[in-house]
């Protein structure tokens, strides 16, 4: 896998508005927000897509989702609700090939999105 913009954010080679970080995960504001709150959560270990995750990555995937929920609770919108989305590959809408979860909140989110 080649390096991505997300790898550069993790290494602080390019700026991002980081709002969450622990040993395994970084969360930062999306530059093109689709809701009042739009934060991307990425594992520090690069995985190109969800399809590339292996059984040994199960703990990391759990930590990624727990980081999303932790942030939602910290920011006070967990009870009202939020959406956590993983896009996978081109037809799934993935444009950066480093696994990430979009957290969207701050308004009522309809279905289907967009």
C-alpha cells in the first residue's frame, strides 16, 4: 500500500484539526463536512479497506468503533444520535485507501444519505 494523506496526518506531516487521539486511533474534522459534526476516525495502523482487515485486526477494529462512541459521549450528542459510516472501495464511496469511519452528527440524518 502506498502512503496516503491519512498517514501524513498521523505523522503530523500535514495539518488537520485533530479532536481525538489515543494509542491506536486518531480523529480529525473532515475538510468537506456533510453534517454539522463530521469527524473521521482512522487507525494508526494502515489498512487500505475493510476488506483488508484480518482476524488479528479484530481488537483494532473494536477500538476504532469504541473511539467513535467515546467521542460522541464526550461531545454530548451520543444520546441524541449520530451515524458511523465505513465506505469500502470505489463503488462504496471510498476515496482515501486507509480504513476510516465517518462520524456524522448535529442534525437529523435521513436515509438514504445524500
